[in-house]
C-alpha cells in the first residue's frame, strides 16, 4: 500500500516532465499518419529526452493579445488560450 502511494506521489510530484516520441506510418494511398501512440505499422521517427515545462508561469501579459486575436478571427478567447497552453506552454521560443 505504501509502495502504491509512493509511486502515485512520485508521478504527481513531477507533472512538468514530458518525453517526446513521434511515430510515422504511410498507408497504401500515400497518406502519412503521425502519432505518439503507435501500433505495429508505425516506425519511430523522432525521440527526444525528457523536457521540463514551466508550470505556473504568469500568462496575464498575454491576455490583451489573446483577446484581440480571438476577436479579430471570431474564435473563443478560452480556446485560443488553451491552444497556446497546449502547444507551447506560453514559451515564446517554443516550436510547435
């Protein structure tokens, strides 16, 4: 029981770590499929080590720009902010 809580605690204690593996499969029609959850058809094309994400960054300075952009393109403000969070974690140097 202590071991289970220890493992869960370790996983919850380091939520900002992530590893990247991208797999590729080309079907019979020439369509390229990319995934991070492969089956036997896929081949590994990219493997990166552990990446540390900043957690709890102050994203308030981005709010005016996000609001202006969401209004300009008629897209929900919360959706734009969520996509930025998912794609780059508000890191202006990130490459998606």
